[in-house]
């Protein structure tokens, strides 16, 4: 388990580089055939043969062929200290693609290789972290040595413009019937909904999900719930729009699903004794959202990767995933967390690793 930043780096020490893979392809293959050097539209600097190389590696992974070079690892562009792009390779794994990027949110959403069924994210709240209550860096009474550094917040004065830009990019990235699910505090839910409506999305629901540890306040009620804003691309009646009533929520007396927008048990985000990210969502909440608003095998994107909870939830439930963050420490932590705490323990404790196996 990840207790220190040193554990994070050790977990990723077996990475292979994308550049090394490309070099082998150039040595052993005619990369120019069939338009291999033609650029891929919308993917700056990416040529068709490079995309084919990554696809071939994914095929090896799905068929078990990747066992020849290791049972699980990240194929990495950049360095361990500053990973630019990371592709997960696990022999015999279910998800078809799993990728983490050091990339700004709008750029990531614009460069997705296929339209997303679900964009699920917890963006910065732009509430002045580093000033006022957070001036000492310990507003939550945390041990700073156990917190991954580098969290990137947003200037409160520019929050609406920031939100409008990434939400518009998310709307363009969704397939028809796809959905945007944004987790914020109540104070930012309005800005997200207005930005999404301006981008042409339609309101589906605003879910209040109980928060276990609200930050104490003196002059107003403490925010004791997350606000989950759900918007869709196109008609609410679209047959392509997904909603599976959460099985772990109360049903009507008849047993028929009776989904409500109040989720009283959303789990906890703390990690006693382990290293954690500055801001993180409870895994239970994110798994429930992934299950409710997407189907197995479909692509999910998170442009504000943070602690990687959405990546973990997608791995556990068999979705494809692309996530990114501006903080290289976030990309490192999410990758190590996925490998060290959720993939490698699976062979020994599958029931603990994935409660959805039945």
C-alpha cells in the first residue's frame, strides 16, 4: 500500500517508455506503409503508425501476449518524475484502454480518440486555497507529509470563464446521449449547470450526496453534501442516454427501483496511514456514479484526474478510461494507486479488490 511518495515512485519503477516502443517499431517495421506517417486528425504530433503501435500493444494485453514483458505496467512518455502520457498494460485485463495524461482539461477533452459516453469529474472549486483558512496549508488538520503536493486551483475571479471553457469542451467530447457528471460543493453547482446549458446540454438531475467530514464553519451552515450535477447531450428521452438506478439505494416497498436525488451514504475519502491527494472523492460515490450513468466497456473521461478515484472506479467496473491533470504528482499518484492498491492485490484478494464480481 502507498504510505509515502517514495512508495509511489517505487510502484512505477517498472515503466516502459513510449519512445522506446516507437524506436523498436522503426527498427523492425516499415512505418511508412498504408499512410503510416499521415497525421491523425485532432491529435497533434501523432502519426497513424504510432497509434497502431499502441493499439497492437493493447491487443497483446487483451490476449495475454503482454505476459512476455510483464503482467502489469505503465507504458510512459516522459519520465517517472514528469510523466506526460501513460498507457496501462495488464495481461488478460478487461478494460480495452486505460490512459493517464499530463494535460490541461480542454486539451484533453479535444484530443479524445473517440467520443465519451461519460465525462465524470471533480474540478477545482476556485475557493481561494492557499489564502485565508488554508493559508497554513493545513485547513483540514492534515499531516502535510502525507499529502501529495502540487494541487492546482483556479483564481476565484476567473472561475466562470474557466468553467465555461472546459464544460464547452466536455459537451463537444460527448457522443449524442452522453452525459456530463460534475461533483462540486453546493456553491459551485450553479456555475456548472449554467455553463452546461450554455454549451447546449440538458439538465438531468442535481444529486445531493452526503459528505462525511464537512469543514467546520462559524458564520454559516457547513456544506455537508456534495452537489452532483448531471447533464446530457441531446434529448432526455434518447434511447442512448444511460441511467441504471443504483442497486445499493433504497427501493419502493414493491421492490421496484425508486431512485432519489438524496444519497445519504456516499462513503469516505480519507486514507488512514496512507499517502493521499490534497482533494479526493469517496470511491463509493464515484463507483455508484459510474455504474448509474455508463455501461460496461464504454469510454469515460476525467479531465481533472486528481487522486485518480474515477480511474479506479472505471477499472473496478470494466470501463475504458482517459484522465488528465496539470499536476505531474497527481498523474504519478493515480497510476501508482491503480497498480499498487487495485491491480496487483487482485490476484490474491479478488473479492476485496472488486465487490462487483458477484
